[in-house]
C-alpha cells in the first residue's frame, strides 16, 4: 500500500538520530506492508513508483512524465498505520499490517530496487519502525493512494 505525494521538498527525522533523509522536488512515499505481501508486491511498488506519470512535460501537458524520466528524488518512509482498521469506540487495530521483521525486509527490498533503478543519491529513506517526523511541501497538491491488490 502506497500513499504517494508529489512534493517540492520533504524531509524525515527522528528525535534520536536527527535528519535521516531530505529531498527537493520529487515524491514522498508512505509505504505500508500488509499481511500476505511478498516479492510480487515489491516489484509492483517499485514499478509503480518509477513509471507513474506525476509531472507535466516540456509543453506543460499534465501527467506526462514519470520519476524515472526526471532527475527528481524520492523519499521512502515506512508506515504500518496505513493498515489501520477502526473498531468500536474509536479503537484502531493494526493486525492487517505485516509483522515488523518480515515487513522490514520487504521495505528494504523496495528501497534497494529504487536505488538500483535511480541511483543511490536519488533515494532517501526513513528508519523502519522508528517514531519519525515527516515534513512535506506538497506540490499541487498531488496525493495518490495505490493498492497492490488493484494491480
């Protein structure tokens, strides 16, 4: 599960470590790993992030240019709360999120594949499982939700 935001800038930090990652123009992506996700979802996430056309072309026609065809960057942040379910009395339940050890592996696989495609210097990331502060300046605003089950 992805929440993708087209940004003019984004950063992620923790209280303990300070700044973890920062980008200018590009995408800030919140990644939720759910029960049953595996290598196919990693491939789908990576392809979706690289090939979805978020920007206008040189003639200012909207939705014509994908991340892989720019020099923009991507900030990837893990967020298990994307799998929240609301139960009685306002209680949140996260049982549909994958267990942390398995989810960490898949999250890292997404980051590795993005770095292979874009280069090390164009991919920034948060700290898996950490309490983080994420700051964005949304461009548009453009925010899109993607579900691997919709593939």
